[in-house]
C-alpha cells in the first residue's frame, strides 16, 4: 500500500480550471489548455505526471487520466493532448465534442507514475502514437537542465504525427520519426546496443510496444531499473455483475460499460484511486469471498496475486460469476 | 569452508547473494581471495559467459591457489592485481568504456564488493543490478565516525582506529557511499574501560 497521506476524499485534490484553448492538431488529436479559475499559479509538476480530468457528461461523471504535456516550468497553464477514440467509452469523445473555450472544469493535482530518473546519464524516449505526450514535458525539462536525450517516435502516418513538425524543427538531431505507412520501424536492438552506461529508456505507447521494449532490453542485459514504461488502460466493458461491499454494507450492480470503481462511486462509496488505469496500485481491494472468475487487467498486481483470487484492482478489472464480496 | 551465512541484522547491513549467469553484452567480474571460488562456481553454471568476460582478481593471501584455474576459464581479459587500490584505475577505465548491457559480478570480501559496487554505481549502474557473493574472510572495512579514517580488514570487536587510536565498537550500520561499516567509540564515558576484543562472528 502507498504511504500517501490520509485525505478526506479519495483521489488527488482538485483544481478548478477554465479551458483557455482548444487546438485541433490533426484528425484525431486535440490539445486542451487550462488556466486556473482563481488566477493563482498551478502547482509545479514533474515531467511525466498526469492529471485526472473530471467530465460532467449529462448525469454521468467521467474521470479520465491524461499526461500533462506542457512545459513543467510554466505554472500559468496546464495542457493535455487527447486522442479521440471512437470505439472507446466516451471520455475522449466528450472532450472532443463538448469541451469549449471558456468552460469550467475540475482536474486533479498532478500525480507522477512515470518520472524521469534524474540519476540517468542519458534518456532515450520511445513513443508510439499518442504516447508522445509525457515526453513533451520530459523534453522541455531536460532541455532546460542540459540533459542528454533522444526521441524515437513511431506514428501511423505523417498526417497523424502529432507534434512531429514541432519536434523535428526544434531538435533536428535528437528526434527520429518512423512512419508505419512507409514501413519504417524503430531498430530497437541496434538502438539499445552501445548506449553509454547509465542510460535510461522510457516507453509510452500501446501494450505490445511496451512489452517488446521490456523484453528486448532484458535480453540485452539492461537492468529493469533502467527501463520505464507507462500505459493507461481504459476499463473494458463486460458482462454486468453484482458485488457486495461489506464495509459499506451495500450490494451494487456493475453495469456493462462502467468499471467496478465507477459503480462504487455511483453508489456513493468513496473508494481510493489515483490513476484509474491499472498502474498506480491505489485502488487495490481485498476480496473476502468469490465464486466465479476474475478478469484481471491491471499492471499492478503480480501473477501470484492474480491467481490467488484475494485481490482486485477495481479501476480496470472485472468479475464473471455467481457472487463477489469485497472489503470496501 | 569459504561460505559464511551472516546472521540477519538491521536493514542497513548489506545482504549478499549467489552469482548467477545473466544475459549481457559484456561481463565484468571482480573478485578477491576466496571470491575466486564464486567465479569458478559461476562457470559451472554458464561457462560461455567468460568468452565476453573480464576478470580482475586480487589474490590477497591466497597467492597462486586460484589464478591458474581462473585463467583456465578462458576470460577475454584476465588481470591479477596486487591490491584492490592498485586495481582501481583499471576498474574505472573498464567502466568508463562500458556500454549498457554490461553485467557486473563481485565476489569475495565485503570491503572489495562494497568498493567495487561503489565504482559501478558511480558509472551509472543501479546498485540493485550489481550481483554480489560473499566468500572468504568476514573482515570488515570500517569508518571511524569520529576522525572519519578508514581501517581495512577489521576482524575484532572492539578494535583500535588505525588513524586516531580510539577504541571502536563494530556496528552493522553500513554506508554504501563509503563502502564501510561505522565504528563508534566504545569507552567515551570511561576511557580505558572496555570489553576484551572478540573475533567477529565467533
């Protein structure tokens, strides 16, 4: 469990913000910039941090994490870049369709699950698609510090290469872009080979890419400590199921398109959370009794925990079966 | 017997493991005295490591006991040094030329492993990724917390600081930065009133 200080409510503290700019970058990605409603400075954040954006979508409250991609040294604004996922659960669609300049929103204080290891002698960034966002902040930070870095950025095609032009014109010698439609691919083995001692590699992108980087680096003798990754999972829909929450003394129904965590919140249970994407471990919940099968989807619990049937991460994992009783 | 099972102690005290072959592009092995046996054992598990291996060995009092057997493992480079201190420039040069994918294996006394680990950490390898295996003497490298002087190869508790002459109690409190345990004056309040020295772990 985390040693985070006890708070009155679950999740990180909230900041009231006003949408100051909505900048479409290409067919799928739009940048949203926020200023504070009280005109104060934003809290400083470390590169790699994310914020959880609260969306009032009719009577539904959506909470989605997005990496902060603005310059960490700029306390006058926060910015996120959101990729529209037409097949997703609707959070990114809401951002794209309904959020306008001047809207008031709530976002959480920044939380960093993907920090730079500043002991590193050199930082190699591997981005896949919208996975570029945390690296925008990391690059700004390292440029200010004079840190050594290089970026290898794989995109589907030129039209969907978010921030490619900006990055290649500013840092022509450090940014390497690979377009899928031209059959260009990151030559990972060559890239890992010959890096100076003390190099750290960071990967943000689809799960396949993250697994590939971890496995290849391990095979090349890289310590785990030097390989960093971040992948936010969106909760996947599944069959509705019923859960008994014994500490709250209620029984709740988890709908097809909501997560277990969202169902708890809808029923007024103040369950802990931070990332809502299976990465941070904050929402880990003990299972009291279960008759059925768990559908574990998180990156937090290890395989042993997954098979034990004693723990579940309600932000992304589900359950299929007769009955489930949780210590919440 | 060259293996010694250290009793469980405070969190600060280093814990050593058993060297295991790991995938890597190059393998740097630094050992002193009976630490050679840990490398010989490693070779029985994966002899091919040594083709990309660089052994830096300090025999200390073991003389020629192990050197030929280590040479027979066929390391790409084999260096026998008179003392750890004399090997430091070589270790630094090897680390400064090294790339990611280097595996570091340390074996032998605590003083050697601690100091070599420190060099590897300063070169950018996380301490948790450096393998260690204790063999041979349980002698310790001690720092006097009063004068900051280092006394090597301490085998009794208490012992006399080789720099300032205070009588020092051997603690398990360890500094990774100094690669030394802390020695604290044992008779500060009543100088001269001290227990008889006993050999460590007897």
